[in-house]
């Protein structure tokens, strides 16, 4: 579904610009580079990739069900006794006949065997014929009496090596259904891999851009602290000149202390988010990530219906459920195939043997049929169960589709809400900057208190941070909107669109 996205992201090598400072290694990463490294190194992505490779092999294995199965079988058998055939009753039945005819039989019409006289006398006289036939009968009687009338059909110890084959001719659709089911599972695993890649993209957006926000917050807090430090210094100088009361100096110290505390808090937040980004990109090294990309926002994106339509076409969540529906349909076909017979061609060939019965043939081929006519209604119950599973998958699809459409609406409206906040905060920023400038000037002229100046400076910092937070929230909402729309691979494209606004303060 998004194989091009995965291939492209895996090929991204994360070009790292490293510099050594007193804090260790710094890795300069754009968002695209960080995403490429994440998709390449993330163990969960690798796990699902290996799962797809596994299911791909199962697809090939299912195809082999159409082919004959050839086997080589070897066995050595030891029985309690030889298998024998006792024919002595036959001997006992025919010896009286031979004995009687050999002694008392009268015979005539025996052809003359002498070529010199058979032309004149073609048949022997009766007395000569009788003597000749009786002699032959008595010879036969002697042979019967001396013969072995107990035959060994199979020795009790024997071994053999056979080659055999089974070739399915008709299975009622079982093999076709098995092949389609294996293909569906493989396709579902690929879609699931895309979903995990999209989830990782969303996670990286939250952490990478969160780190950008925290770094911006540090700069703002540093500016506030510097301003408070200058204000404190000015207050102390004015107090020494007797122009300003000592209480104003104390108030300036309180605000300076607050600014220092907020700065240290922001530094800790950067450390936390830096660790989170390292975790997402699966980097076990102790280094600092320097995000080169910046917060951004767009004043216009596609209409809401665009994202809803795309979700029906590309959402990996709906794609997986759709595959479950297809798999349930194949399950019905498999259960229905139990009503049909199974027909297969079989054969064996005796390659080599030891003491095997000579009465057995060297090879056998044939066709076998197995048809279950009654199984206590188990087949019909299984077909019904498979149908209910299909209905369950269809209901799940409908519910999931509604949930996704609702989520798309939610995050689309959130983007508009944050965009309104950004516009309002930008207008407010102009007022607060001017207000802070006026208060600073009034303070130096002794017409404003330390509290008023500090509040004005904090108001500027507050507006700047709120604006950056609104831009960050817009980025996260966009990421979630694209996730549910099946367009997470397009996030970087939104960053590079014409007319994009950077989150500078």
C-alpha cells in the first residue's frame, strides 16, 4: 500500500553533522533525516518487516499444494512368524486320482511319436497307450508326493525402500482457498507494517517538534532572565541614587529568581525530550539532537472531505480490516469445501528390498477418493460460524470507518482552532512588545514600578511561548489527521509547501 514510502524512508541514511563541544556529540538532524533513521533502526519496524518476509514464504509454500508430493520411505519389519500358504489339502485331494489312474486306467488314442512309423500307424495300440499314460501318471504322482506344499509367502524379517507420490486432482477448493488466504495474510502484514511506520512518524512528530518547542522556550526564558537581570541592575542603581524604594529592588530580585527557575525547568525539559527523540530514532549513544527543521503551519490545507475520501482509499487501519473481511470470505470457502470429495492420484515404486515377497509388484499407481457423507452436521455448523465471522468483520469495518471519519473531523477542526489561536497571538504579540517597551521607558523615568515592568516582560514571554505551543499543536494535529487519512508519508511534503509559515518567535 505504501511500499514506496517505506523504501524511500529506509534509504534515507540520516546524514549527520557532528560537532564536539563540552556537552558531547551534537547531531544535526532534519525531520526527514530523523524519520529515515527511525524507520531504519526501529526494532518494531524490523519485527513487522520480518513478519512480512515470513508470510511471503508461506505464500510460496501454499502454492506448492498444487504440486505432487514425492516421498522416499524406508522400513525394516520383523514379524512373529513367516507368512506361509499350506497347500497339502490340494495334494491330498489329487494323489488318489493319480494313484488310481496310474494303476487301473485304460487309455487309447495316444499319438505315435515315431516319425518313421506314424505315417502308417498314427496312434499307438491301446495296450501301448495305456502303459505309456500310466507311466506318466505315476511319474506325476511321485512329483506330487515329493513336492513342497507349504510355501513361504513372506519371510518374517524383511526391509524395503520405496518412492511414493500423491498428486491432488480435486479438493473441493481447499487448495485455492488456502493460497488466497496466505496471500491475504501477506498483504495484511504489509499494510500493518505501513501502519507501524505511520505510528512511528506520529511519535517522531510529537517528540522532534516538542524538542524544537522546548529549545525555543529556552531562548525565550534566557531573554526573560537577561531582561530581569538588567532590570534588577537598573533597580539597584536607582535605589542607590535614592530614586527607587528598596521594596522595588526586592521585587526585581523575586522576578529574577522566577525567571532563573523557569529557565532551569526549560533546560530539564529539553534533556527529557532529547532522550525521547533518541529513543524514537533508536540511538543508544549519549548525544544531543539539534533539530534543523522548525515548527511550521499553513493557513490553508485541503478541505475536510479530501481527507475523509483519502482515508477510504489509503488508511492502513481500514486496509487491515478489509483484509480480515477477505480472509473471512476464504474461511467460508474452506468450510464449504468439506462437502466435496477429495480426489488424488497415488503411486509407489519399490527401489530396493531385502527378503521382500517376490509375489509383490515393483510398482503400483492408482486414484483415491475420500468423501465424508455424514459428520453429525459439523460441516454446516462450521459454515455458519464462518459466516458469522464475516459479518463480525463487516460490522467492525463499518464501526472503524465511522471512528476514523470522526477522528479526521476532530483533528481537522483542531487545526483550524490552533490556526485561529496563532493569528490572535500574533496580533497580541505586537501589543505586548509595545507595552513592554513603554513600561521599561517609564521605569527608567521613575513613572512605573518594578512589578509593572516585570509583568510586561513576562507577558511578552508568555505570548511568545503560547504562540509556539499553538504552532506545535497544529503540527501534531496535522500529523494525526494524516495518520487517520492514510497520508502520514506526506507530512514532510506539507513542511515544504509554498506559503508555509515557520514557527519563529
